[in-house]
C-alpha cells in the first residue's frame, strides 16, 4: 500500500542568502516568499525614511506597507536600470511626498520612543550637558523640538536632510532617488541645514 | 556650501537623535507578514492614481469603483438625472403651441422685401392653392381613362381592319 508523501514545508530562510536580483526575479514570477525576503531586507530603511519625513508612526506604517504593495504590483515594470533598493526608495519617497502634499501643513506628531542607547550616545550626552546653551533639557524635549523643526522645512529640503544626515545615503544616491542632479542635492542640503540651525538655535551651540 | 562646514557640527550631532527613534518592539517582526497578507488579499496600494485603478477592469466595475470611492459623484449624477426627468415631464405636459414662423418673428414681411414678395404668395393669390390645414383642392381637372372628356392628344384604339 502506497503511503502519501508528507507535504514539504517550505523553508522560510531558504531565500535569506539569495542575491537581490534573484529575489526580484522570483518575486516577479509571483513568488511571495522571495518578496517577503525583500521586505525583510529593506523594511527598516523604508519605514525610517517615511517616519522621519512624517514624524508619525501610524502614517509611516501605512505608507511603508503601501510602498511595498505598490512595488510588488509594479515589479513587472521594473527594468533593472537602477538597483531594486533605489527603485523601492523612489516609490516610498514619491508616496510620502504626495501624502504630505495632501495633508498640507496639518501635522500630527506621533513619535517613536528613543532606544536605550540614546542616553549613552556621547554626542547626545554632550548636547544635554551643561555646555549647551539650554541647560537641563531632556532628550525627550530635544526630540520633540527637533521633529517640529524638521516639519517646518519644505518636503524637498526635509527629504535631503533625512536621507543624508539621518539615513546616511550618499549625494549620488539621493540624486538618483529624487531624480535631480547632485548640485541640487548639495544646495538643498546646505539651505535645509541653515534653516534647521536657526530653528534650533537655543538647543545647539554654534 | 561645504557640507563639512563646522558650523553644522552641532546640528549633525543633534540629528543623531533621530537615529535612536525606534518603533514599538516586535514591529519589524510583524511588518512583512502584514504586507504579504495584504498582497494576497489583492488590496490596492492605497492612494493609487485613478488610471492605475481603472486599468485591467471592465468599464462597469471601474464606474462602480469611482462611485464607491466618491459618494459625492454619485449624488451629483443622481441629482442631474432627476432634474433631466423633471424637465422632461414638464415639457411633456405643456400644450402644443402655435409654431411661430421665422417670418413672423422677424420684422421683415414679404411686402417690405421685394425678393420675398415675389417668392411668397400673398393671401389673395392663395385662394385656390391648398394649404396644409385646408382641404386639398386640385386646380387641374382630373383626367381619367373612362371619362367623357377625351384628351385631344390620344385617340381610342380601333381593332377594325383598315379601310372599313
């Protein structure tokens, strides 16, 4: 008597070591496990970029999910001219900017908590020490003031600060993501920093 | 415009604070599962363009989707249809009016315009001519094959041999 073969359980980690290009190719043919791996790889960066632009966890969650869903549905149109990561970033950035334009200036701040390491970061410790112009300021208050100052910037200026100074993306990559030249990225960054510095003058020592 | 400008050193230190902002614990463990389940459910990616939403669906589905998304649109369409229906009912109830002729509505009369006077017969001239509301009166006598009045242009046929 023939016994039925046991159902094979797909190994969730089988895709973990695959190259990005292979994962994209599999995902394009409808392999959701491959796409799941792509989501795992880039979720933190995509979420963080959107969160730093919106200063709102719920909005960032929605927009990040929608960006990944949109990317999956548009995978067939992905020609591979740039990396999947840059292409995905572009989708997330466009979605976020469209969302912020619709919301206009009605900002509702819903900040994520600071991690444990923040209190031990030497740069931040120095900022809240008695050397700063504003003494006895807590990290929580500093976080709120910083987010409010960022929200005062226009979206293109905020985007370059978030991508470069917070996320550490290079000028070249930012230019590729935003579809502008490097000179524009540099000038936006300079202007945005000037603006931020004036908004936060009482919290930073110049 | 040097990016390493020392003037921004303190600002960059302050911006490091953003890197310490983290979502609730376990957030990134659940995130991929939520994305994949939404993809499996076939959900559209939020605020897609209308053109993207309409692509690949029948026109009726597209129309219904537009109405679902915008209740104001279906309200406007319904109001317009009601107005059209109302106008139709009102027009249907009105009694027929005498058509106002083009000549009557204008200041020009056949008498005042020689060209028209020649083209349009006066009331005196129309005494024998049938108009649409009058009985038809023929000006020509009706010639029938069997009537007594023979047409001079033809003769009755004779089957008798010639010479008789």
